[in-house]
């Protein structure tokens, strides 16, 4: 029954081909999702806001220094 000259043709490549496509899609999704985490702004913007608040007189010098040190640690 199975001993003939029948070749399954291109269908036998369908399974491995789909698996390769699935792995590529998974890696692409991972790269896309991780790209967003790498683009988070650092403490630069927070420090800029802190300086603006100090310049406007909303916080005093000791509070500014405490918060600046805390921002520079992270």
C-alpha cells in the first residue's frame, strides 16, 4: 500500500514551513513588544520638571536637593 512511486509533493514542506513562519512571527512580536520598553525616558524629563518647580518657587532648596538626589539614583 505505501510502497509505490507516489511522492507527496510540496505538501510535505507545509508543516516545517509553517513552523518556521510561526517562530519568525513570535520573534517579531517579541522584538516589537520589547522595543517599547527600551524607549522609556530617563529621569531627564522629571529633573527638568523639578527644576521648573524650583524656579517658580513651588518647592524650597532642601526639597529640590532631596528630590534631585532621589531622581539621580534611579
